[in-house]
């Protein structure tokens, strides 16, 4: 199975291929000058390897970021990819937008889309039973992300979240 990956710098609000009628990758937000922006878009395998491929792609997209941000992003992405495979249909697509706002810091937007599901997914996470082996994905996303949304219908599902880190004060002596 071949996977398509593309990366661009300085582009915001990247849109996945229009001719395949896939949902928009990210909402039109962030700085308008595109400074410090990188977007990675990749197809994920429709199968149990989706989460593994998604984690690796996020590690590439966020190379050089602080460890706690990378850990949170990898966990969230793994949960979103797993949900897309378990509840959706192909194609599965991951989009990671990394932006440095004019005020500094870092914003990461992660979007996973799929081809849709028959019964609509819940728009709010529900707490799984104590003994449940699954069902914690959206609860984890809600706990770690600064903002998130889930949009579902029979033509596509779009799970999106944002992680933001403020600029750290300089520790250099002047």
C-alpha cells in the first residue's frame, strides 16, 4: 500500500485534494503572513497500522519541539487515527500544521479525516466503564488539547485539535 505525504512551508489552511472531495484539512486560522508555518499531509493505512504511521508522521512534523508537546501530539494523533480506522471508512488522512505565531511560542493543529461512518459518532466524549478496554480516545484528546472538534456525517468524519505552547522567557544572561 502506497502512502502519499506532502509537506509545505509557509502555507496555512492547506486543503486536501479537491478532486477527491475530501474535507478541508484545517480551519482558516492563525497568522495571515504564513511566517513559521509547516504543513504535513499524509495518507494513513486503513488498518491497525494507522496509529503507528500517524505517530511517526507527527514525530517528523514536530521534530525539534519540546518533549512534552511531542508526547501529547503523538498520543492524540494515535487516538484519532485509531478512532478513524475503528469507526470510519477509507481514506484516512492526517494533516499536521505547525505554526509559530507572531507573539512566539508554537501552535500545532492535528486533523484526521476519514471517508465517513454509518452511525454518527458522539460529539462529546463519554466516560468508558472502569473495566472497558476501549472508549477513552476522545476523553484523552479533550484532556490534552487546548481546543478540539469532531464533525461526522455519512460522507466524512473530521477530528481536529489544537495544542498551543507559549514562548518561554529567555534564560540567557544579558
